[in-house]
């Protein structure tokens, strides 16, 4: 953390030559400076002695003495100004903005990442649309549309978990170095991560649903369509939070990936499709209430079926026609709520708590020396 040279660019070569480390002809000066000051594996002792010699030589140089005289002169002329070299951290807002700018620049420099996620959303939308193409409101509607809804929930959960378990471990060493040097704290960094991810959550949900929503035959209503997009974005938010939590908790993408399935499986089982809410064992009740699969499934099912009339029946026997309205479908899945909107805050809160846990793990990890 000491200074080996500060001065004009043109005087660096002469300074290194006077110190006994001249740069050879036809050799990159910048590489010469790095090799002279770097600590090389296997030569640590000699490299440290050389670097310390450069630091001491600079302190004895005319360049250093001239700079110190200028600082002393400035200090005498401006007694109210503190010229001491104290680390000063910028404001919280500035740290968030600068971290966000860097995140945006990384995205711009890697347009293939955006294209791949957009193409993935379009392909999944087409697959879902073709698999459940033109689903009719008949006696099979409960199975078909509930299956489409739940498969969308599963895709947006796992898709975001997998991506985010790899995002933080890849940049953790950089974040740790910059955090420990005082460039920024953990809260601005993590806040910028959240802000940078919001366009993906909303945009990719909108793209996927724009492709498959009307192909499947969901309710032909613009408000219902927007509600579905928002619900899918909320599910993506929860998956993103879990991915960040696992990545900051473990610090390793492979370990985080291995833990994903065991953690998600209980939440998946009590999501409302594979087991009725009324059949949940009492010892698994707490799991049910923290499962975003359940809240997302209930929200989208209510949005699709509440108030739906005239479910048709082609069966010969009236006894085979158990579903006549959308309310019958909701009763079949033991969904008792009349409106969908209370489930959206639950999704936001679950994702928020996962992000809070992720940030706490990040703080603990970065404070380790």
C-alpha cells in the first residue's frame, strides 16, 4: 500500500533507471514497471526487497521532495483545508449509482448475454404455447391450464436460481478487494445488483407471456394478461433472491447449484398442484406458508378462473361433468381466496427476505480476512 512513484509520465523511465532498474530497448515500459514492482511466486523475498527499495528511493528523490514542498505550501496558504491523506468514502447514493453504472457497462459489453436470455424466453414461450395450444374451457381445463401455470412457475424459478447462483461467485474476489480498500460498502453494491436485475424480471416475463399467453388460451383480457406478467415477475424475484442467497452463503457456484434442488423441493411439493392445501401434513404447514410456488400458483389460478362461466362438457353422462364454472376449478384445488392481489405482496416479501439473507451472508463473507 505504499507509493513507488508519482510524477509526470515522461520522467518514469528516468526514475527507474536511476533506481537501478532500466527498461530494455523494445520492451513495453508499462510491463517493465509491473514486473519490477510485482511479487512473483517463488521469488517473494527478493521481490519484496526490490519493491521496498523502489519506495525508499522515491522518498529520497527530488520529485517526492518537490511534491511535499508543494503540499506544505498549499497547507500554509489554506489553513482551513485538511490536506492529510485520509480515505474518504463517497455518499451512499453515489456508491449505488456508480455500481449501477458499472453493471450497465458490463451488460453493454456483453450483448450476447442479453440476446441469450431473450431468445431463451422466446423459445420457452413457444414450447409452452405449442404444448398447451388452444386449451379449451372443457372438463380437462383444470388439468391443462393448471399444468401450464405451474410449469411456468417452475421454469421462472429454476431459470433465475441457476443464473444467480453463478453471478456473485464470479465477481466475489473483485468485490472483496474493493470493499476492503474502502471503495464502497456492501449495501450499495447489493442494491445496485437488485436495480440492475429489475428490467430482466419484468422484461423477460413480458416477452415469455406475450408469446405463449394467447397461444395457450388463457383469459382474453388485457388486465388479466398484465396480472399474469406481474405474477411471473414476482416468482422470478423469489428465484433471484434464492440464487443470491445460495451464492453468497456458499461462495461457490458448484456448491450453490448442488443445494438448489434439496431446498426447492419442499417448496415445490406444497405449491398447490401436486397436493391439496387441505391435505398438507401439520408438520409441513410452515413450509407451505413460505412457498412462493403456492402464492404464485394461487394468484395465477384465481386470475384465470375466478368468474369464469360455462365450462363445457362433452361427456355422455352428467355425472362426468363435475366442472361447470371457474369457481368449481378453484374449489377442486382448495383455493378459497376471492381475489388474487394479496398473494403478490407475499411474493415480494419472500423475495425481499431472501435478498436480506443474501446481503447478510455477503457482509459476513467480505468481513473475513
